[in-house]
C-alpha cells in the first residue's frame, strides 16, 4: 500500500480515485459481446463461454442430476453454516415488510401505496476465482420474500463445465430452480435480450467486475432495470489508537483478496498505529492462499495519515466506500459523521466478513462512489411501489375545482375537462 502523509484537501479527490480499465477499451469489448449475444443468442453464449471460461458446454442450464450431486458433495458442516446465514438474512429482510396505511388527504380522497413484486429477475453470481454462493443468499432470499414469479441465476462454469457445488446447493436451498452456466458480460446480455435457453428479465442484480458492471449499465438502455452500478469490491477503514492492528490488517486483506481490481483504503491520525497495521498486513499477506491477487490489489491501495478524525470522516464521505469499518472502541462518537457508505461496521469486533456472510444485512452494495446516491440491495429492490387513489363523489367535489384551475393554468384543457364532466354529472344528479 502506498502511504500519504497529511495530504491537503485539494489532493483528496485524486486520492479517492478508483483503479479503472481504459473506458474506450472497456466499452468496445462490452458492446461487441452484447451485440454478439443479441444477434446470435445461445450460439454466442456457448462460444463466449469457451473463449472466456475455457468451458466447452453441451447445455447451458444445470440439470437436476447436477443439483443432486452438488447437494451430496457439500459437507454437512458447511450446510449448517449456510443455514445459519440463511436464517439471519431472512429475519433481517422480512423485517422490511411493511403495511402502508390508507391516507385520506381530503374528505372523500383516499391514497395509499402497495408493494408489488417485480415479476422476472436475473441474479448474477460471480464464479471464477471465488464462487460467491453467499451472494445467492443475499439476492435470492429477498427475491423469494418479495414473491418474484421467475428467478434466473447465471454464474460462470469452471473449465470442466461444472458449477461449484456450494452454489448449486445454496440455490436449491432457497428454491431457485433455473441455474444457467454463463458468466461475464455475455450473461448480462442474455438476461437483457433473452435467448432460447435464457428468458429476458425485468431487472438484473448482482456484483461483478468492470465488464459485468458496464454490461448492466448498457442493459438499462433496453428497458431492463439494475440494482446498482456495483463493480469491484472496496473497503475503507478508519482506525484510531484504540483499534486492534491485527484485526484491521485482516479486514484490509479480506477485501484485497477479492480481486486484483479491488481497493482498500486505511485512514488514521496516529502514525505509529498505521505503521503497526501495515506491519501486521505484510505478515498476514504471506499466509494467504490468494496472496498474489491481494498483492495486485494492494498496489492500487492507500494508507493516508490525516490531521484529525473529522478529516478522516470528511475523506470517507468523499470516497463513499462500499464498506466502511470504524476500528475503534469509541464508535458512538463518530456515527453521526457518516454520510456516504454502503454498509458500516462499528467497533473492533464488527468485521466486514460478518456482513458478507451471516450477520443478516445485505452484501450487495454500491461501489465506485455510488454510495453517495444508491442504497444497497434490500427487500424494496425486488418490488415496485404502486400508488393507488380512490375518489368518492364528495372527494371529486372537494378537490375538483383546484384541479380545474391548475390544469387551465398549464393550458391542458383535456385534463380540466376530465374533472368538469364529473362535476357536471354530479350537479345534474
């Protein structure tokens, strides 16, 4: 990690930049993939899966036999861990169900709102170097609670054409029965346009690399909604002198191991504490199976020594991290200073891994600064909020004249007339 000591605020914006691929190269690649899938459907998916994942497939959809084999292959101990996480995630997301009241805004005018499930959703589950079966829990559980009618799960296969057993077990556990062997931008294109094997959906969910994120953003041009523009994972840790340097180092590495394009940021005001964290990080790094990936991520990562805790939170709010860890025994002093963050972890024992797996909150979160204006996935992400209104005879009489005057002022006379004919009918009665 590169160290920066007491940078002036004029330099903060540059320090808050994420590592990115050249935009022209990224856009051209993703456009080509999406056009290929749009024109050639399943044939493109088979070809691109062989090109990018090294897997030559006969079928795109996972068979019942593969699911049965996966269920038997997952160790009982892991099944119990997944079940614990499932229960906590279900409990937290069910708590988000609300009954909205019917409000009488004027006498005879009733207004209310109802949550209605998005009918068809696509879930993208990263595979590759880290098969994220936990993301199935985070996306599939609220989709099921919301009662989405059709849930399609796409995930890249291994080179032998198989899907990690834990992914198939978890999908089956929560009742997802359409699992497709397809990853990358081509999977997003298939969910967007539809192919013979994959139905198009109304909304696409799930994290991914910059190719996946770019494809999701382009899907919006075709009337397909997305959860958020979530790209490579990131964490920002604010550590004071009451932190545990061993814990902080472990938290930084837990994000760095996600991928070479991940980023971790460490902020503090005590130079000795930051140095101790860096020392611990280097020691722990050498013990990681994915240390080469983590090392690449750390090249894009920063330790920043600032003048005050206020500066730390100001920088954090500018950066707007996906994950924000407050490594301190005094977190209550700082909560009100947090404005922009996807998910916050308070105190020395609230490791980010808890949110990734089993605390109950959702780990599908805005990255790349989008925490300034996006929320993480929740039950609300899988529903539409439809408003209703019902006017009685008394209701239209009470607000009708105001509507007529406003419509006439906007020179929308048909709008006015829709009220006028009703008021006249009531007068005639």
